[in-house]
C-alpha cells in the first residue's frame, strides 16, 4: 500500500583522482523513501550524504547501483531524464546565496520552471502562479521584484523552496537547507518546510548533520558513515533505542545545557578520532578504528544492514544484538 | 510568521530601479577621476559627432592645398596652426576624431559579441568538442603577436580604414573569448546553474540568461579600457601608413607627417598627439569607475 516514492539500491559514486585511486564518496547505499515520509539522512562532513542527494537528483551519474523513482529507473544524469521526471523531483541546496542567480529577480527565478514545464502560458498566468508560489512560502508579492542581494538569508532560502515547488514535485531533496542560515531564521524555515509537507502531501529526503533537528522533523532517520548507511530506524526508536555504536557516539555528542537533558541520552560514548578519508577506507567495518566495541571480527568482515527489533530498524554492526 | 518589520517597505519595480541607479552613481562617483574620465569621454564623443559641422575649415579634411598659408603657427585664424601644405590642423583633428572613435566602436562592436559568445559556449560546454575547437583557435590567434598580425593583414589588403579595422578586430576577439571562458567555466559550477539544469533549462538559457549576466561587470570594464587601446592601435597603424590614407586625416598619419617638421613646426605633431591622449586617458579613467560600479553587485 505504501509504495516507495524513491528506492535507492546499492548506490555507488566514486570520483577517480588518479589511476586506480578514487574517492569512494558513496559506497553501496540502499534505502527507500515512502510516500509522504520525511527521511532524515544524517552524517558528519565527508560521510557522502550530499553525494547521495546529488546522485539521486541527477547531478552525477552513479558509478553503480540504481535509483528508482516511482517505479522508473532514473539511474542517470538529469540531462538524460525526461522532463516529467525532472519536474517531479526537486532539490533545495544548502546556500541560497549561490543557488539563486544574483542577476535575476525573484520573478524571473520563479517563472523559469513554469515556462520550461509549460505550466503557464499567458503572461498573466505566469504572474499569478509566481505570486501563488511566493504565497505558499508566505512571502509577500512585492518580493517578485527583488534581487537575491536585497533579501535576507532565510527569505532567499524560502524563494529557493518556492522555486522547487513550482513544478509540483512529489519528492523534494533538501541538502542541509538551514545550515547556511542564521540561527534566528533556521526555525522559521524549518517550520515552513514542515507545514508545506503536511499541506501538499510531499515526500522529503532531508540531508543534514544536525541530529537534534531530525528528532522534530523526520519520520525516519538514516545514519551515514564513510559512504554507507549504518543504521536506519523510525525516529522514536532511533533516539530512544539506537543500536549502532556510531549512533551512540553521535547522540552523546549533541550539546545540551542541563544535566536533566544529559540523562535523557541513551548511553554515553565519547567521540574518538575523526572520520577517515574516503580514499582509504578501513578494512572490515568502516567504523572499527573509532569504535569502543570493536572486536577481531569487526576488523575483518564488513557488516551488512540487517533488521533488528521487528524489521523496521536496520543496523550494520556485528556487535548489535538482535533482541 | 515573517516579522512585519522586514516586510514593511513596499518596493515597486520603478522604485527599485531608481534606487539601483542612485547607488550605481554613488559607487561610480566615489572615484573623482572616473567622473573626470566620464566628462571628457562625453565631450570627445560630442566633438566627434558635431566636429564636421563646427570645424572652421571643413574643406581642409579633403584634398586641399594652400601653400600661402602653410606652416603657420597657432593663431586666432588657425588655433592649432596649419600644416606643411596649409591645412588647418584643428579642422583635421575634428574629422580624425570621428574616424578614431568610429574605429573603436566598430571594432569592439564586432570583436566583443564574437569573443563573448564563443567564450560563454566554450566555458559552459567544458570538455566538449566545441570547447576544444574554440579554445585552440583562440590560442592560435593569441600566439601571434597582435601588432604583427594587424600589420600583416593591413598590408596584404589595401591600406585603408576599413581594412585596419578588420585587422584589429581579428586580433581583438580572442581576448574576450579568454576572459569570458574563464568566468563561464567557474560560474557553471555555481548552484544556480545546477538548479536550472536540474529543472531542464536549455543550454542556451543557461549560457545567455544565467551565466552571461554574471560576466557583464568584467566585460564592461574591459570594453571601456579597450576603447582606448583600439584607438591607440588604430593610430599606430595609420602612423605607419596602414590606416586612413592621405588626404583623409587620421590622428596617426597627422602625427607621422608632422614628425618630419619637428621641432620647429611642433604644432603639427603635438596637437594630434594631445588629441590621442585626450581620448585614451579618459577611457582608462572611466574603466576604473565602471569596475567600481559593478563591484557593488558583488556585495551580498
């Protein structure tokens, strides 16, 4: 009944740097995104989460694996996808300062997708739809005549979101949509996103490094480490009963202000070391050099994602006991 | 949810445009010299346009000989003196001004579009066959010393203003290709270009509507500075006899003719030389101002 909107199967994206050496940014990622869901894809810098987003949306051609969007195989660059597929899947980038052309007005920016996708024929229709898009992100009509330089960061990001909504997509990918914004406007943008999700029956793939944000926004969370997913779970299970030692480490490192909040954390695992280079991925479990639980097996065999606790919770760890 | 104070100011398109212009003028006028440059450029252009009508002796710009009045010093009748066959220097300068400016405008009117279009195409389609062809051809033209190429072209073809312009145009466009190629090949990685690609915008739209407007500042600056350069090169070509042919006056051939009578009849050389300087210098000053003017677009 819940047909996945997006299915990613064993996706790999390697960037060759010299002969026989490649940055293995994404190295076998599989997940699915169900209709109406917000899936949070979380990871440190360098974990490959943005590369997943860019490959899914078609900025890169996958090295291996498949991207299946609404039952259609779209494992190729956007230039080779058909117009309908491009319109159905949209992306909002991290920095609206660079994703909006500084020399184009909001009107021109919003009209472009409308024209390409033939969604508005006459001049008045275009104007009407552009105003409507602004209204959806709760920006006033006057903003049509503004240039990006005349707006604040949060407002620019809202314009970028309005642009993504222009083609009435069913899936929107957000690549750290708030991390380039001032803290004061982050909440506003997030609230607007959640509202839009509810009202327009959208599915979101939400890329972020901010775990605590995901607690409030997403329905499921997937953790990426060095190009693979190491744990996927419903948001509640993820925060209350995480299984992967890496998840524990990330949860323990969320900054809190009171001891009371500190108590709420499932288990304290000190953060050790930094993410290794994706050129030189450790043998066995990718996380073992930083893992407090690592045993001999972890140095030898790479763990696969397997279900624990009833099947919706997936973990890739030898040491996670199925209970 | 959005705070009302942020939304309070109403800005229609006209209000915004006036605002932009006012800020542009402010940025431009912060540099006094560029305002001086602008004023002189406007004056020179005005003189070039009305020159033939206000010249005291318009007939002296054609085949004309009056030995009785030859070699006269600057006087009330001949402000800048007369040359060795009695022609009024001032009148001839006014006519020459026109062809000098015309040369600058026409050369750039052809070289800039060609260079800009080829540069944007090569920059955006980086790694394609089109890029390779465009950039290798550009390299070939850049490898030949500009002046030598212009001399070669102007001397193979009949020496006149049209061929001098042709020669300068041929050596000029590759610089614009290079400039725009560099800008475009870095702009193509900007996320706004990605976003346009992902929605399905055509290559034409991306090159000319997304990328090109962001290249305008350096292009405009270069055009202004190049006006001076083209006029200099034009004068140099006519100095060596490959531009406008006598009796039609050009600043270059007036200087070279007068040079034979230096230093006794200095006015034959000095006044046309000052005229060249008066064109070249203000365009350079103006170029600086235009660069400042566009720098405001970079503030985010």
